[in-house]
């Protein structure tokens, strides 16, 4: 009997907290989404706990489905949303914003790492900074040599002989290759 008292009944579900309003201006991919609910879904994907069911929770937070929607129905809605090309492009845009927003924290953490000589990855942190500040340069010297094949030399000799004979016979060349002045 004590075992059943500790179990949670299936019918009771926890209510999800509403999304916080975002004051930042949306980028072009977020603006291209068809509805505010789609934009809310993209934002919610960054707020819900990752893992199994995250897309369903985000879809519910964004206002998709109804209170009577079955779990299967919500899973279908979430799947369609996450596979929508426009939503994926908005994810990529938001990813860049989140990564750039994390840069100050990452730089502070890296600074703390290189300031602590006792840290396990102290030398690795120093190497990371130096690789970005003074990247390794490599110099490549390329020497190109062109050597004509014997058949090319023979063809050139035959052509030269033809031109010599044509000049002796005062036969004009078939193709005039002399540059002409362009009238301005």
C-alpha cells in the first residue's frame, strides 16, 4: 500500500510556465516564420530542458495543440515543426545569436584557466590563445617548369618551315596574327 502512495497518477500533469517576452529584434529568418507561434516555438526550444520530449514541451509552450490534444498528436505537431525548413533556418539564426552571446563568458573562463598555472588544461588554454592571436604561418614555394614534348617541338619546327616556305613564295599567311590598332 505504501508503494502505491508514492507513485504519481498518470492523469496529473505539471503545468508549463509561460514563455518570457523577448525584447530583442528578430533576425530575417525569425521574421520569415509564418506565425508568432512558430517564433515562440523556436525560442521555447532554447528554454526547455533538452532531451526526449523537448520539442513537444516547446510546442505546448508556444501554444500549439489544444488542452485535449493527445501525446501522439503533440508529437506529430512537434515533429512537423522541427522538420520545417523555415524553422530549421530560424534555429540556425538563433544558434549564432546564442553562440555570440556566450562569447564573453567563454573568454572569461579561458582567461581564468590561463591565469591559474595549477589548472589541468593550463598549457592547452595558453596554446588556444596563441593559436588565435599568432597563428602558425606556412610558406610554400612552387616552381613550375614546362617542358615541351618531342611531338610539340616537331610540330613547331614543321610550322616554322611552312611559314618560311610561304614567305619565300610570297604566299600570304592564312591567318593574320598581327595586332591591329583599335580606333578610339
